C-alpha cells in the first residue's frame, strides 16, 4: 500500500490536483472574505492541512523506499547468483576446449610422426 501511495504522491495527477485544490481553497476564501470565508487570509487551516499531509506523506515515502531497497537488494543477489553460475559454466567450457585442444595437438603430432616415418621409408 505504501508503494501505491508513494507512486500516486509523486505523480503529475497528484501534483496538478493538489495545485488545483490549493488554488481553489485560496480563491474561495479570498472571495469569501467579503462574505466570511471558512479560512480567511493567511489561510491557517490550509497551512495545518498541508503540514498534516507532509507529516503523513514523508513516512509513507520512506516506507516505500525501504521496500524498493529490499527489492533492489534481492535483485542484486539474484544477478550475482546468475553471474556466478555463468562463470562456472564458462570455466567448464574452457576446460573442455583445453582438453579438446590438447587432444587435437596430440593427433596432429601423431600425423606428423606418421608422415615423417613415411617420408623416411620412401
């Protein structure tokens, strides 16, 4: 839930809606000064609402960041495991190639020896 709230709190929808609400609040109360607005200038109630919003929003964002950090840590651990497995497989392939190379060198040396024997006899 903290992730959804933090995601919404950092969206353009929230920012534009928040701006519209604050402007409407101020406009209603400035126009209402003539007729007795519910929060006259300097908008003390608006200030209280904004402070409460900040007091609630900050811990929610911090909780979301902690959860994201835990996800990132798990992703890094998974990447490490995949990389380690790939490295081990690459090492095994290198060993196979080295063995095949050694075998090819022995076969080639045997062929050279056979050719030299054939030339010596012929």
